[in-house]
C-alpha cells in the first residue's frame, strides 16, 4: 500500500518570487521613487539657494550652517521616530502622512520671512524626507520578487540623482531668468531667486502627493505579521493580479514573529544593525558634506577668479549639473551589477572609489596653477566621487537596510539606520564649511577620503550578503 505525499501549501513569498512584475508593483515602485526624487531635489537646490539667502537675510556663518543642516536634522528625527511607527500603523498610512508633512513644510520654506522660520520649515521638510527612507525601502522590498529586489530598490533610489539634476536645471533657469529680466541689478535675484527655486520643490511635492493619494496599497507581509489573513489575501491578490488565498497554513505567523524595537540591539541582530548604520553614517559625512556644497566647492576650486555674483553662481550651477550626470550613471552601474557582483563587494569598491575621487579633488587645489589642468582635476574628482558613490554605498546602504531585518522591525531597522546616517549628514554639512575655513580644502578632502576607506573596512567586517536570497532566509539566518 502506498501513500501520497502531502503537498506543502504554497506560501505568499513563493508566489511572489515566481511572479512577473505586475502593474501594482510598478505603481508602488513609482510612489516610493517620487519622494526620493524630492529628497535629491531638496539636497541640491538648497546649495544653490544659500548664496542668495545669505545676502537676502544677511546671514551669519552659523545661520548658513543651520539652514544647510536643518533638513538633515529633521531627516534624523523623521527616520528615528516615524520608522518604528510605520511598523505599527502600516506602510500605506505612513505614505500619506509623509507626503502631507512634505507639502506643508515645502510651502513654508518658499514663503519664509526670516532665517528662523526658514530653519523651522526646512526641519519639517527633513522629517518628511527621513520618514520616506524606511517607508520606501520596506514598501519595495516586501512587494517585489527577490530576483529583482535589488534592481528595483536601487532603481527607485536612482530618482535621488534625477531630483538633484532637476535641482541644478531649476537653479540654472531661475538665475538665467533674473539675469535676463534684471540685467542691471542683483537685488531682485537676491530677494526672489531662492524663493522661486524652493517653490519648484513645492510644485513637485504637490504632484507626488496627487500620485500617492490616487493609489493606496498595503504590504501583504505587514498583514501577515499582524495575523490579519483576510486583509493579506486581498492585498496579495491585488499585488499579484491573480486570486491568492493566504492562510495560517500557507504563511504561519511563526515565520514572521512579532519583534520589538529593542531586538535591533540584541545578539541575533546587532551585527546587521552595525552593518546598516556605521558605513552609512560614514558615507553620509562625505556625501552630504560634499553634496550640499557642490556648487560652492566647484565655485571655489574652478571659478575662483569670477567676480560677478550672478555669473559665478550660474557657472557653479552649470558645473554642478554637469558633474551630477555621473550620479545617474553611477546608479545605472549599480542596477546592472547589484545582482551579479553583490551588495557587499559593490559597497567596498564604491567606498574606495569615493576616496580616490576626494584625493583627486585635493590634488586639484594643491596644484592650482591657474591652468586648465587643475580645473580638469576638479571635475575629474567629482566624476569619480559621484560615480563610485552611487555605484556603491549610496545604493547598497539604502538597499541593505531594507533587506536584513524581519518584517515586524524592517521599517524600524531601516529607520534607525537612516537616522544614524543623517547624524553623519548633519556632521558633514555643518562641520565642512568650518573645517574648510580652518584647515583649507585639500586637508578636509583628505580627511573625508580616510573616512571612506574606514567605511570600506567596516563593511567587510560586518558583512551580511543578501544577494539572490529571499527576505525570509535573510531575516532569520545566523551570522
């Protein structure tokens, strides 16, 4: 007498990994990419607006630094507080809260009446940006097949570079318009150019808000972790565009245990927490320190002989837009290599490449013989830095933060990692102009290069490879 083997029920994760990309997957991907683009735009546009703000509000060096880091400080708070809240109330609801914060705060920045009001509103903009990091990475990683997870997360993050490029183009257009309509006076540009620049961010935020309110979808994994199988069934059917039944037999809650925030710092997960926080922290010291002041650095290194205020700002914005193209190229390289090379190798190589780019930038200032050669070195340094940053750690740190933790603490872990990273961003953005003044640009750039090498070494020691693995197997493996 023979017995038939009992067929194992097919889990949601198996169905998801076997699925093609559906319309719903593309829509939720677009939702996540939208605010990431606003992050890139905001990061870049404030660097272009600061020289105008400094003259309009007669800002001190401290106030300039506070305005530059206000959004970064807000990002730290948003990621640290709203990330865990996302695990409590769901990804969908937090997406709506997030964009509402962003629209209101962005409107406030465009109509700010003094330095204090601008700092407050930019802090709130940062809260919205910081919240979007854990929301977006959790939203994408939980709702796409594992074979495409890395490319789709990085593909969404690529919009940070498109946002930065749009910021550069916006700055060029605004400055050019004021030069055209007010050729004999800098005053109109000083008073209103920065408002137009930040106002474009408001228009973009409203557009993304309309897109987000037009499409609402919660992650099936979130419902499974909560034990709500009826809602998980409906969500999964919508996601996969086919009828699917999720039950305790197909997806028992034991596979997705309910973990608390403090679990991030316990022995089973502390290595993952260190991997997702320390390298990202070190990277953001360089990324945001260099990124916010890219126009100023290019102006100082390549256009120091330019005396006209608007001409210098226009030349700096044009140069920054040009080098930012390599941010996009870097992301494309990451998309092509992420599943072939792996997260950890790309992150290590990227950090080393960033260090090389920073050393080239330092060399350009040391040479500074007034020839075209030192100017060429400036742009070569930015090319290498931007290319390797986005081909490596700027992509992989974001991706890893959404892969290495279980569903119940995924947004919490990603939020904590993003918050620690933003602490590095605040440090870099606030300290860079001070250190540049005290020690000079070359020494500062060499210090940042050493920081990047240290990040590469720590990535190797804390490594957790997630390439080609399901979220389930990654979440509960012992390292």
